[in-house]
């Protein structure tokens, strides 16, 4: 049995084991830092009582904040895309059990949108089906094995906050130990083993979390998810994968729909806009809330409940294709570089 197969069969064990290890390391690190360094060395040996108390309080506050954000990430979840019926793209389709297609959406070569057989629903925007959640997740980013949680539209901001505050905590721990190492060696011939272990763990952890935070700032500025970044790297190595990026666009000039392939000359995200607007789509429109761990709650329904407009159904998970993508598609249409062209009866029927 390979590792991938073992992990799939034992996913419920790995969901809890890895986060438990992370939690235990946090508890151990807090004890080693607060007791072995701040109390025994800074407070008792050096007599820096105010400094020791300040460092202990800072560590405990950040620990509590990080764990609170962790709980919110898991409890809020990544979001749940409501069920979306097929688009009305052919004359024989049932009008009552269909939806009106948006102007631009990802499709197959014939113009049909991506379908989830598990949820019996269309996948709108960057929605992916999550085996861990058992349903389609809007703007699916990744599954974080360290937290045991799927990261998506709804808890993305909380995840970025978690990484940021964890990086701050690890930086404080590493810098504090590094500053006091020389003074500790003057009092004791040997440096306490717990402080050596903590110095190594905090140093490695800070490099990982700070690097991850910087990466996510860049991803957000480009309107990219982690899974999209991985896909873009694969396309650079395997150009033929560009055939998978097909988009169906409604041209209001001639009232036809066109299926256009985004070749490798198309760079970046389909949803890319101005960098600040991109970040606001992930973190929220109010910059004051970017560092405050507040959950985002709204009513979700797994059913469309008779609504036919896709944007209304998936609201507030609606995502808008970027203007540079629309311009690229229009240029391909004007030059005749499209895969398929057809009339959309659904749009005509809804305007009768």
C-alpha cells in the first residue's frame, strides 16, 4: 500500500493527529518560553521583572488569539456553494429546472459548464468539491493539514490572520532567546536544552509562517488561490494543459456565445483586477478589519429554491471575471480564434 493510499484510508486519523501535534508543540513552547526563559532567567536570575512579565503576557495573549482564530477557522468552515441547476443552453431544456447562464463562465469545448456529480450542481467560479467537507466549496484554496481544516471563501481571511499572528509570536520568541543567550551563558555553563529546542523550532517555524504570509499577500494581490498557483506552475512545465482553460462568453454584439481557449500567452488569474481590489475581494472591503479576527456569517442554503439567476443563487460567493480576461476573449473572437459558437436560447426565453 502506497503512502497516498494509506493517507486516503486513514484521513480521519491524520485530520486529528497533525493538529494535535501542533497544539502540543504550542503548549510546550509556551511553557518553555514563559517558565524556562522569562521566569527562571529573565525574572529570577537577571531581575528584569517588568520585562519578564511583559513578555509572558504578550506570549499568552498571542497564544490565546491564535487558538481563538484556529477555532473560528474550523467552526466557520470554508463555505458551502448552494445548488445550481444546469444552464438553459439548448431548446429542449426544461425552463423551470434550469438557470440563466452568466456572461462568462468556465466550460467544456461545447460550452457546457463544469458539473459536480457528487452535489448534482454546477460549479460556479472557482468552486471545487471537497472530500473532507462532502460538498462544493466556493473559492477553494487548499486543505491545511496543520489545522485540520479546508480553507475557502468564508474562512480565508481568518487563515491569513492565523499565519500572520503565528509568525509574530514565533519572531518574538526567537528574538528574545537570541538576545538573552549570551547573558544566560554567563550565569550557567550550559544553556537549558528546552531553550535550545525552542530556539530551533521557533526559528524554523518563523521562516515557514513568514514566508507563507508573504506568499499569500502576493497571491491575493494577483487574485490567485493556492490551487491556481499550482496549476499555473504545471502549465509552464506542460503547455498542453492549456486546453483545460476554456471559457464560454456571451457576445452582446451578435448575441452569440463563444467558447475560447486561454492559451499560455494569457498570464495570471482569470479574476485579476487592480491589486488593491484583488486583496479586498479576499480580505474584505474594510482594511480596519483585516487584522481583527471576526467571523463572516451569512445564510446559506444547499438549494437554489427556484431562483434562476446564478449570481443571486451563489451570492455572497459571487466572483467577477477580470476586465483583462474579457478583453483577451474579445480579441480572440474578433480574430476568429474560438473553438465553438452557438446561440443561447435561454437568454432569448428569459427576455420574452
